[in-house]
């Protein structure tokens, strides 16, 4: 396979007037740009990203060839064209058009596919579709354009949510996904289990992410969560919370410090978080637990 072109290189092969770019939003793995194009006849080298073209204005007959014969159809507002990555293409049209481009990275697509289908994705290939009328993608595009243009508070969060919605929608309707063979089933090796438990103990005072734990065993988060449940009989999040509660119990038995300090020492966000989780696991509040411990000590 030859060298793949980047988003920045595309205008060299498809010259047009760029009217909007989502780069200011700060997300590179799902980028949106709007172009105004005059009639053209172009060849585009293979791209490193998946390309979704959403037509915004103008009507024209579009001719396109990716592999094999040319395809031809009428395109305009409400029409979407999809093309997988790493394929050269020819495009030819006769009238002015304005389009949005979604450039989606393979990393984002495989990650989203793994999470959406709860299986480890190896590769994703989009169907070669010249014309699809998809109101959902048109709506998502319009919402993204508004967020980019407005630049208001929370714009990045809204954009990320829309990017995720678009990615899942595309994977469901327009993609062929190759999944990895299941990793070795069953329990962790003893050495890995010790590393996991030690890591949790050493970092109990802070928020521990699934991605951190998966890295210890060189697993994807999906693989790790599956194996963890087989090995420990519970989800990683449940295990970590139980260890935090056990640490809180240790402090309550031996320390006379304030409950809000114990909450921080055991890795809870605050005292109310400690109270809520502690009651779920112990059926009493931390204060009640401490009082019961004192009463038993006096009786002894």
C-alpha cells in the first residue's frame, strides 16, 4: 500500500473554498470541514481516514470511481456519500456544490466498534456508497456546524457527543467490521493478578480507570473487563469500590480523624460519596460502623 494522504493534504487534490473547519473545537480523530466546489474532474490518492461527504447546497450529477466501474447518481441537499479509507478515487461533477466532509480516524472507528458491539474490533471497512439519503447524518452535520460556528460554552462536549453518535450510526448501517479472535479465556495468570491487586492498593486514594488496569496485562479494556469478571466474579469497578470500603473500615477502626479525611484517604470524592457507597456495602453508615467498633471494644 502506498503512502496515505492526511486531511491537510486533501485540498491539493480536491481544491475548493474551505468555509468551516472543526479544528478549533480540538478534536482530530473526527474532523469536519465545509468546502464550496466548482465543477471538477479530480483524482484523490488513498486517505488515512474514512471519508463521509454530506451535501449541503447545490444539485449535480456525480460520477465516482473507487474500484471497478464508474458510479453515477444525482446528489444534493440530504444526500450522503461514504468511502472507506486507503482507497484511491476519481470524482467528476458539472455544477457548483457545497459539502461537509467527515474525516474519521481508524483508531476512533475500531475503538467505537469495540465498545458498541462489546467485541474487540480488528478493522473497519465502510461500504462504497455514492448516494444514501440519511436524515440522521444530515441532522448531526447541521448540529455540528452550529456548535463550531457558535463557539459557546460546552461546544467541545456537544461536538464529541455528536461525533460518537455519528460513528455508532455509521458502524451500524454502513460498515463491515472484522473482529479479533477471542483472547485466552478464563482467569488471569497469578503474576498478573498480583500486579492488578498491588496497583489497586497503591492507588486506592485516587480514581483508577479501566484503561490503566488493562494496560497492566496488555489487554484492551473490553478484554480486561471480561477476564476480570471471570477471575474475580465481579466487575473491576465493583472490586475497586470494595477495596476502597475496606480501606475506609481500616481507618475507622484505628483512626480518630474526621470522616471527610477518611473519605479522601480511601479514594472517595467526598464524605457524601463515602457515606453512599459504604452504606451500600456495609448496610450502615461510616459513623454507625465506627460507633459499633467502639462499643465492641468497650465490651471486650
